[in-house]
């Protein structure tokens, strides 16, 4: 091998070694940061799951309370409850009929 080719190979080898050293340094600096980020993400997921679980429990409790209050009201005011239900049903039917007639006109 001539001297120019040998020098070029040395320069290329040195460049490769410099790039590899840079990659090793980058890896050693980023790996701990990525591990910390993953740990924080896991912690956030755990806390979010707890919040959602608590919220679902509260919604379930509120729904049960509303159901009980509604049943009590119906027992205490049966005629009024039937009239309110009939009025609500009539209003829904009027809205459905209005919507259907608007679609037919198009």
C-alpha cells in the first residue's frame, strides 16, 4: 500500500473512532435521562389511573343517589311524575317529528 492510501486509511479510522466516541458519550448522557422520563411516565400513568378510578366511584355513587331520589319522588308524587314523563315524551316526539320533516324537505 502506498503512503497516501495509508494516511487516508488512518484519517478515516480516526474519524470513525471520533464518531464512535461521540456516540458512546451521547448514549451515556441520554440513557439516564430516558430512564428518568420512563419512570416519570409510569408514575403519571399510575396517578392518572387512581384519579380515574376515584372519579368513576364518585360518578357511580352520584348515579345511585340520583336513582334513589327519583324513586322516592315517584313514590311521593306518582300523578305528577306520570304527567312530567308524558310531557317529556311528547316533547321528544315533537322534536323527532320536526327533525324527520326537515330531512324530508331536503
